[in-house]
C-alpha cells in the first residue's frame, strides 16, 4: 500500500528469469482510496546511484482495477528480470505528473527454468 503525497519507500522482490509482477494499492494520507482510472501509469526501473532508466513498463503491462480503481498491477515478461541485483523503481502517474510509489526492486538470483 502506498500513499499519494509524500511517498515512502516500498520495496519488493522478484526472481531472476521469472515474470515480473507487482501490485500497488494507492491511498491518500488518510488511507482513503485514490481512483487512478483513466490515468496513464508507468513503472520505471532504474540503476541505483545513477538514475539511468533501464526499463519502462506501460500500456497493457499496467492494469488498474479494484473496487475503488486504486489497485495498480504491473506485469512484465522475464525480459525485465534477466539480471540479478537491486534496482530502483518509480511508479508514475504520467497524466498528472505525480509519483505514486518508489523504492527498490530486488531480483533474486535463481537458476533459469530452461
């Protein structure tokens, strides 16, 4: 769960060579749902300490849902999890130019299934 306004870090873990999947629940400072339906939401993954953007997930990779249209589910293919390590991410509402979530995404090393 993340709040709109001052955004605190929210970290998550995925596994190398697996589908990237993360779900964010967007609420305001009072804990009330923030409706993001009709907004363009993107997830940018970047290299820590350099801010170099490595990947952007958008379009069909970002689904808005939930009873209050405040749940954002980001799903990407394993192309986003090829390298193990810790990366930064920012979940942007590009319609309103606001940050909805930020933090670190850790890709844990595991053997490939192939």
